[in-house]
């Protein structure tokens, strides 16, 4: 399939760290909030919510300066363990649509959905469904860009933030890119933008006036890249840098489940969802374990797992019983899942039969 016909989605969370903190403490939502080091110790802002941005706060600003500029600013220290866990769950959602997922950071990734049959093969519908699932399942928002290549998809995800989407069809590329400011090109910083301005190129349309020779002569190797991107050309493939290691489904209940029987009644529906998602996983993965996760009403959680070649309902019941015994409290979240070995990386682990199928504690 020609590169121009690829279907790429770029997903980018909206003020990720701050969004996770506001999700966990709703009282922060109406306040200007930043995540970073303390003002008293020469800390720096990592990110901030949109209320803080209205006061001119931005990443890389010193916390002391941010506090002077916005006296009511709440600055929280980062909790990277929590952010990584949210990122992992978000990536599992991405994997439901394609194995071609290229993470760029904890809060953004490219997805190549060219060959995906989800949502009738519509990248637009997939992007909307992903946004909805991240909102419903993780309690945060992300913005998406859908386009025939990575460059335009990334530009698109930033176009209508927060919680927005931008769709750039192949037939719209020419008109869209022509008016695109050159500062939107990845790699064009303040210095390069000023140099391009002196050249008389503030938009990609104006940048097209220059030959590839002229651009290379003045901007080195990056000149060739400028020549291509100003025409909306980007042939870079999505390169998965991380294959999945597990797959799970979780549900947080609006009212706590009071006892074990109530938990077990939820198991069939969870297993239906798990098997539905497993059907989308290719045969390059080998299931090695099955697991149950349980979070109690005191917010303590436990995970119980056992070695297994394939999901077994009876074992899931046993794992759930073991998990409940550890807390013996009402339950606010249940999850079931499996762990994989990636055959492309590991080779087939024939030694699996050597071990007994006993629950492991974690």
C-alpha cells in the first residue's frame, strides 16, 4: 500500500500528569495546578493544567517564578509510579486496535491502523472510540490526529486541544499544509523559526518557494526534511518499540461489592470482555499466566496469578477467592487478565510444563 494511503493516529494526552492528579483529587480541577519541584528548592515545572496556563505558566518554568506569577498556584510533586501505571493501561487500549504502536513518551503514541478491521476499518471512528475509552476507563482525556502520515497526525493531535480531534484526509493535505506555520514542523525551534522568517518563510506554503538545494545549503541535512514536510510528505513508518507483555480488563464499580459472592457474579462478564480482546492478539504471543486483580475499599490492591497456557474459568474463580481472602473487605475494582511471552523476542518457552500451577503472590 502506498505511504499516502496509510492510516496513522497520533494520541496525545492533555496535561497528562496534572490530569491524573485532578482525576484522583477532583477538588484540584478548578484550581491552577502544576506538577514539578518545590519553589523553595529551585524546582522546575514539568507540566500544568489549562487553568494554570491561563496565568502564563508553562513547562520548564522555574517553580519560584511560576508561584510569583500565579500566587494561588498549587504545585504537586510528580508521582511517576502512578503515571506509568496509567500509561500502561492506556497502551493496552491502543493495542486493542493495532499491534503497530510506537510510544513517544508516557502520554503519547503513534498507531498505524492501516490494516485494522476495528470500527469497520475507519481510522476516524477508531480515534473517537479510543478517546471515549480513555475517558471512561482511565478518567483522563487525550486529543487525536488522524492522517496519512506521522507528521500530519502529530500536528493534528495538537490542533484542537484539549479533548479534540483533527482529521486530515489525503485530498486535504495540500490545502492544510500550505497554511501551516513553519513553527508547527517538528524540529523547528525558536532559532530555526527566526531564520526561516528572515528567509521569508512563515508558512509551509512560503517555504515551498525554495529548492531542496537552497534549503540544504542553509539548513544542512534538516533542509531536505523541511523540503518534504512543507509538502506534507513523511514516509517514516510507525515502529513499535514495545510489544505487549500482558492483557487485562478492569472495572471500577459505582458501589463497592460487599462480599466474595458479589465479586464472583461479576466474573463471567469480565471473562467475556477478556476473551473478546484476546481474539485480536496475534499468534506471535504465548500465554504463560492468568491473573486476578482486586482493589479494596481502603484503596489497597492485590494481584494473584498462576501459570497457565490458556484462560481457565475455574482457575479465575480460585484466584479471585485467594485475592478476596487477602483483604476481606468490600471491593471497588476487579480485573482479570493474562501475561504473555513474545515469541518474536523470547522463543517458545518449552520449559513451562516443569512448573506447578500454584498461585503467585504480589
